[in-house]
């Protein structure tokens, strides 16, 4: 059994969402952790667990971040964690994988599939084995109870229901 430890300094959990139907707002969660275990270097056997602290949301706008932490969105007082637990990692050829699992946000758990690219393992200058994971996908935020919105005068809404996920993580084999 191999344990892979998250290298937080080379990792990020990001997202983007359409604002006013005309542009994207991007953000990150600055506090998160991930655990990966696999049968040696066979990553298709990996069990992946991710925990995100929604209080660490950062869209580079403090008023918007406070609104996202509020009862209108992440309800951080009641739900201090967003979690993901993998159910399978399917090799699609080359460095391409499909990561399936259960995403839990504000008490609602739904299955999601993320497209992944996994590089490595490669040896770093200190003799450690590392892998890099780039995962992307899209969720409908209303499926998870994130339903706040405002109608625009000309039609449309202030915040799109679709949220694009952009995750980059690096792991060190323990």
C-alpha cells in the first residue's frame, strides 16, 4: 500500500462561475487537504479523500467572499467542510483518467465525474517520488442547495448555476 501526501505549496483548488451572464469570476479555496492511498504505483486502485474549508474561499473581493460564506451559499456555521470521496479512477489512456466520486456541499452529496491528467511518478531532487494531478469538471451548484440568485433586468441571472472546477495537486509518496 502506498500513501501519497499532499504538497500544499504546489496545489490549488479553484473554480469559476459566470457573473451577470457576461464574464467569469474565479476563486480559490486556500485551505484544503487530500489523502491518497493506492496499491503501489497503480493509481487506478487509488482511494482519494479531499476536505475543503469553505471559510477559506477567496475571490479577491472581501464583500463577495463574506456573502459566499453566509447562509445564502456555504452556510459555514452549519457546514464547516466540503468533501469529496472517490469511488473509482478509470484509466482512459496515456495520462488521462476519469475520477468518479461523491461530492458533499452543505449537507447534500451527489456523484460527480472529473476529467484528470496524472503525471508521474517522477523522482524529485531529494529522492522523493511525486505525482501531479490536474482535475477539471463542472457541477450545477443548485444540485447541492446553493440556490441564491438575483434576476437581471434585461433577463438572465446574476450568478450562473454552472460552476467549473479547476484543481491542481501534487503528491509525495510516503
